[in-house]
């Protein structure tokens, strides 16, 4: 835990996505995006790293998505409205960082990274619907159904889910993992016993007394499963051997659960303005959250414990995992 | 057009799915399902053929779908409620018939056939939602959202779409078409410029004066695209060469459009009881339909013309295409 890459973020407990600019300029050497493209294992400038990755991912997503004026224009506008709404691109960034950790080519993992972001966005569009979480705001903007109506929002979500698999069809398989293996990985993670299971359990838990194991079921499936598959797919794309895939899976499981616990904490402690979505909604809707079930301080301790386990899982990768270490710390310390 | 396989259906213009039993026993030699498994090119017993295929497809779907009590049980019950609601299994049957026409192994095409049925069912579950076509009945039973609520119905649709791709990951590729090609074919057919484009255009046309070319756009995308991909995927699974794939594509395009025109006609001419869904709904909702745009008789003539073109496209397959010929006639003459 004394490696240099922990220092950058742990010294500054209030690093948020929005103040990353000042954080980065104060705390790390300013280096160009090119440097990261050339040598991702150097001491990291988090801001430049994230920007470079976001740019790469956004460009690829823009290429994969039909133009906004493609017939039917309403649908393609709605897809792009939600996909280009200022998302952090966390899942694709984690995917590419896992590829780096396994010394793979990040351009080769790009289709999988983009497919993951399309699936994440579809799940948000559908979860926000009136018959689900009924959210009016997302990333600081009106939700898809508030702008385009419920029918188009449902169809835009369907189309984002479907295009994710079209994008997977363009992926180049690695020696150990063919397209069937990659497709299976992503379809299972997004399926009825993972991502969708989590959302169903979340819906069904509303207003009820929820025990810790039920809560863990919701979080492990609703959030952690796709986060875990993000790093697994990155590793698979880099042709990781069984030992490395197993290590990255442990990392993904711990990080995924920590991520959702922190989301729960932020819903209690932050304002809507900072979150870009309605704060305190979970408590108001009597949602199952970690702070509600085990208390705020114990939730924070649990998130730290899981993040520590996530770091430990990366030992097999040595300094190749620097981006994953920095990302894990960033996620623990984020403000929204 | 004088081949023996036309006789069975053309002599009896009112063959419906429900009176197939009497039709078959009166008009064709009674033969066992085994005979079709052994020799699909023999003079066909339509009833036995359809039953045999439906049974095969239902069994495979039952194997692919998680048990109804798998957690979360509500979701898996809803998925099975809609998937096992007495659907005709038309898309998978066409897929397998195309495999036969190309002398392929139908068991090899079964994953693709099942994926197509899951996608078809998801599209029905979502189209029936209150914010879309707002239908209370489907196949004679209350629609998914009437039984399970809107939230679960949306998620059950999402899960059926996702599991379709999980099932595709189990398909065995043919020499000419790898998994990427099969995945691309099905994802594009179900995507924002085909299946979903059709539903969006249909929603947007409601209550408006629709021209024939707009109507054709809706039908070609909402219905014909997946029907066409059904036969294309069956042929691809059988390693069809370019000439055969091109012929089956012409067949699928014509048949797909004819199928939707007949659906429009039945909505006008049949009772809700026979259709198993609300008859006359299209007219009531001022939906874009062929009878509304070009009249009932011209619609019938157009369906016959397209079916004739579909038959003609099959010449390259000789007697191997007997099931496709019989299915095309059956679809033209059906009562619901």
C-alpha cells in the first residue's frame, strides 16, 4: 500500500470528477496525452489519463452510433442524447485499463469498451422510466423520457442494448478467447441473473426492510457485475492467462461493490447539484442502501476495506496495473 | 407454380393455424413426425411438420431459459409467461426450413432459431406497453404488463433481448460465416435501423395520413427485416453459398412484406376471438395499414403477388425448398 501511485489520490480526499483539473495540476507533473499513449505505466497524471481515454471512447462511440439524422431521426437523437450526456465512461476506461494491465492493445479492446458503455446507458434510460425509478434528471439534464417521451425512451434503450451486440460483432478475438466467449461474458453480465436481476431486486425491495445479504445481492448484480465484466473483458481482449483473469476478476468484484456503496453514501451526503441527479432520492423512496442498512460510518469503512482488497488483487500485474490502482483510489474518493 | 406442394394449401383457401388438424387429416397422407426428421423433402404433412418443429423449438427454448423459480422469480416467470404463450414459432420454423433448403443440419441452426423467437417476443412485450400500442391482450391472454406490471414487463423484454445474444454465443459457426457474421446479422435486423426503426415509424404515423412508401418502410422494418433474417440465418448456418443466400434473401423480403400485409387484412376482417388479440385496433388507433392506404382487395392482390415472387425466388433450391413453399402458402391463407 506504499507504492507511489497511491499517493496522488489518497492525499486528497475530496477529488471529484469536476475538480480533477485543479487536483491534477497541483499534484502531478503536467504531461501530454501522447505520453500516456506511449507509456501508460509512467507515474500517472490522472486528469490527462482520463481525458485521453474519454476522448478515445467518445470518438469510437460517435463512429459506432448512426448519425442523429438517420431515419428514424427521433430515435437516433434520443440514443445520442443519452449516450453523449457527459457520462464518466468509467466502465470502458476500466476495460481499457485492464487491457493495459495485461499488456494488451487498447485499440483492440475498444469495441468491447464501447459495447459496455452502450449497455450501461441503456440500463440508465430504462431505470429512469416512470414505472421504474421515475427519475427526472440524470447527469444534470432531463432524463431521456422527459425529453422524448416514454415510448421513444424505451425504444432508445432497446436500441442501445442491441447496438452493443452489433459492436461486439466487430471485436477481434484473442487466442484464448473467441468471439463466442466475449459475447457470452457480456450477455450474461447484462442478463436476467446479473444486471437485470439487480434492478428487479432493487424494485422489489423498495419500501421494505432489507437485510444486508439482500442488499449485497442487489449491488453485486445491479452494479458490480458489469464493472467486473468490464475489467474481465479488457483482460480477455489482451489474451490474459487464467491466473491473470482470476486476479482481475477478484479486483472487479471488490471494486464493483465498493463503487455502489460509495454511490449510496453520496446519495445521502451530497447535493443534487453536485451529483447531477436527485440527491436523497434513495432515502425518500425507501431504497435499499448501505447507509440505511449498516450506517454511514460502517459503509465508509466497508468501501475502504473492499478497495484495499481490490488493490491487493492486482499484485500479479506489478506496475502494469498502475492505472487500475489509481482508478480504484479515484472511485473511493470521488464526490459524485 | 404447378408443383405438387402448392396443391395442398391452394385448394383450401381457409387453412388457419387452428383448423390445421382437420385440414391435414383430410388432405394429406398421415405421416409421423419421424418421417419429416428423416426426409423433409417428401410430400408434406403440414400439421405434423409444424408440430414437430414447434416441439423441437419449445424444448430448446425451455432449456435456454432459466427456470421460473430462478432468482429473481418474478422476472423469470414474466419472461416465460410471454415466451410460452402459444406463439406460432414462425420465425424459428422459417429459419430451420431455410437450413433444410440449403441441406444443412437443423440442430445446428437451433440456437439461432431460438434467439430469433426471444427477440420477437421481447418486441411484442415492449410494443404492447401503455406508452406504445397499449394492448391488453396478446395470443388470447392478458399482456405481460397487465399481469406483472409495467416495470417488470420492460425488464422482461430487456432480458429476452439479452438472452437472445447469450444463445447466439452458443451457435456453431459454418465455414463461410463465423459467429461475428451471425451476430452482426441478427443485431442489425433487431436494431435501430430495422426492427426498432419500424416500431418508431409506426408510433409516429399514428393518426396521420400515411403514404404508401412510408407504410412500406414501416412494414419492411417492423416485420419483414426479422423474417428475412430468419431465413438468412438458417441459410448461413447451413453454409449457403452466395447464390443461395441471395435467393433466400429475395424469398425472405417478399414473404416478410406479404406476411405483414396479411396481418393488416386480418385486423380488418377477423374477430378478436380468432386473432387472440384486439381486432380492429389498427383502424381505431388510425394505424398505418395496407387496407387503409390501398384498400382491402388491392391489399389481397399485393399479398398474393409478393407470395408468388417469394415462390419464384426458391427455384435454385429445387425440392429441398418444399417446406418453405408450403409455409409461404400457409402464411398467405392463414386466418389469424
